[in-house]
């Protein structure tokens, strides 16, 4: 195989990044370098408070670095303005531990709402909602309210909502933190399916079993930096 022509493009590139939270004396991240190639599926691990969510916040444009550089899909977002943040949101979808579904809207409306605020027209919205619910195995729950679904199902809706945007990158911050093992595996399998279809995935997780099962490249965050790189062996 020749690598001569195509040095794989970085989907996510952080160089020398420092992030100090407002009011905090010490930076959470300092001198952080992190690269995720286009089409990769990478896991971030590290103790609680090590800065995993901060990294997700920086990659999604929700937080800003106080030093260093951040490039997402080749574009500099180190100090991103409001306009560019909206554009970034369409190309980089985030899934959180707490699902964050709108409680008074149906499952279908939850997905459609995200599409609407991102400028997708009505007909296309309906098509994408159908497709996304099909993908996560919940086409029959379209008219249900979030509270009528189990935690695992709600997280699958959050995945569907992300997928419907057809993002280039999915960031998932402890997406299985509230789920039992079986549902956790289901979410990781869905992320893996999306990755195989070409989406770059960066997931934070303290669950080594999930990371090991899929043989993901794993970066451990400690003292504000990436400390170890390893590829967990698939299978056991
Ligand atoms: N909004 C915030 N304001 C002040 N400190 C914060 C904020 N968010 C996170 N931190 C601090 O930054 C550190 C890293 O937090 P976080 O990125 O959430 O870690 P992790 O996701 O690995 O548990 C912690 O010490 C946390 O208290
Ligand atoms: Mg976190």
C-alpha cells in the first residue's frame, strides 16, 4: 500500500492547547497535542476531572483555548466566532451522557428540531428523521415522548439526532455513562456502524471493556495532556 500520495487528513488536530476554566487557578489542559485522522474511531480515557469533557467542548467550539491551535476538518477554530460555530455544529455533532432531549416534544420532533435549526427544509427533514430512527431501531417510537423511553432508547434517539445532521465528525462524551452494559454495547456498536460508513468518531469513556471490545485506539488524558497511546486488542 502506498502512502505516497495521501497523507491522511486530520479530522481533529489540537496542538499545544491550554484551557483554563474561568475562575480556575490551574489550567485543565496544558500543552495538549491530539490528532484524530479522517475516518478514525478513537477513545479518550482518564480519571474523572482529567479534562475529557473539556476536550470535547473545545472540539465542538463550545469552549475556547487560551493557547495553542485547534483545527477541525482542516479549519482553524482556535478562536471561533458565532457564525462559524453554527457551521461547525452541522459538521460536528455531539452526544452527551444526559441525552438532552426536549422533554415536551416527541422523539420525531426532537430529531426534526435539530434539523430545523440547522436549516434543513421540511420534506428533507421528514426523510432524515425516518432514516435516523430506522438506523437506531426505533421507527415505532416516533410519536412517543422521551419520558416514555428507557435510558438506552433515549440515548439511541440522541444518536439518531446526531446522525440526521450527516456530520463528518461525531463527538460522544461518556455516551454510555448512564447505561447498563448491554445498552452501552449497543451504543458503541451504533457508533462503530457510523464509523464504518465514514464518520470520524471521538468518544470519551471510562469503561475499558467497551473500548477493548472494539479494539479502539485509546488516548489516556492525565495532568492536562495525552499520556499514553495504545490500541486495545479486539476480542479477548
Ligand atoms: N465550567 C467549568 N468551570 C470551572 N471548572 C471547570 C468547568 N468545567 C470543568 N472544570 C474543571 O476542569 C477539570 C476537568 O473537567 P472535565 O473536562 O469535566 O473532566 P472529565 O470529563 O475528564 O471528568 C475539572 O477539574 C473540573 O472541575
Ligand atoms: Mg466528563
